[in-house]
C-alpha cells in the first residue's frame, strides 16, 4: 500500500511514501522519487514549478526579463571587448557590475520595442542614453579631466581632439611617475549586429618638462558604421635608465568618454 496525502500533492507540497512498495517515476499526475537522504517521496508532476504557484502572467514577465537580461549581457560583453585596449591595462573587479547596471539602464530607455524585446541599441539612440554613456565612469579612481586639468574638445567631423589650457605642472602625476601617455580612440559600434571597429591615435608621451600648452590628436575613420564613441586613454610610466615601467594602480590608469554621436 502506498500512502500520501492527496491534498498535499494537489497543493504542490511533497508527500512521503509510507507503504512497503516504493515507486519511482511518474504515474498520471504524481511523480515518485527517492530523495538525497534516502527517503521515498511523491509530488505533483510538472517540473520545478508547482501547480498554481505562479500565474501565467508572472511567468511571462520572468521570461521577458530573462530574455532582455541575456541580450543586454551579450551586448555589454562585446562592447567591453571593443574597448579592451583601454580597459585591459588593469583589472577592476567592480567594472563588470557597473557596466551591467549601465547597459540595463540603456535597455530600459527603449520606447520602441515591447517588453521582452527591448534593446540597448534603441535605448542608446535617445539623448538620455547618449548622456548616460558620456557620463559613465570607466575608471572612477582616475578621471582624466581632473588629472589633466585642461580643456578637452573632440570634433567628430574631423576626428580630432583639441587640448588647450594645458600645463604639465598642473597634471596630477602619481608618486614616482615620470611620464604620462595619452591616446585617443574612435569606436564605431553597431548595436544591432554587434560589429565594431576601433581606430587609435599615435600615443603622445610627455615628461614633466613638456612645454606645449595646446595640441591636437586625431584618428583614422573606423571601417564599420554604427554609433560613434570617442574615448581618451591615459597612462603613467616611470623611466629607469631608459626603461619605461607602466603604472597599473587605480589612480594611474584613466579612460574617459569624450563624446557619443
């Protein structure tokens, strides 16, 4: 004889098999199985979700969220890889989480597609989306604007960064650093196909005796279309007998978005 409480099974609660014959498998709407601790149990069949425990509307919302999160995560990963020459200098264990939050906010700005189909690409096309990316701090411990203490103006038409009011004496060198290097990058990123192309300027190296108060840096045109993102990378070095050693501390590596178009 096999005993269990039918009311328990109907409500989705596990019931214990107490008879001398122990069953294993599914018969009708009842699933018989052996637990990890050796007990023989029975439960209503139907997989991991209990009958009546979750409404179809809630399930649909869960699936929509999961679909959007998966798409958002993939887009974030490819975008981060596109900027790898700037972001791989030092490991930041918190960058992944911050970028997930950013791309989730961008996805939420999509007012074109229905829930479950919203995308980062539609969200970043909005003025607020572009502003979110412009304001995002890839390296919060090293702001290029604060460290350089000068005026930065990027023109997408000429792909040129103009630096004015520059004084090397005002640059916030980390302790022990003797040189600073700046690189401008122009990224074209297609948020629909996830294709991208990054063009970088020739790095500009400056020691503490650098005398120019203004200069320009430019890049070639990326090979693919898509959203244009201009970035500025900043690194510090220490010269020891002709050898340059890269600083990888949080306050010595800076990446900043100059503009989004």
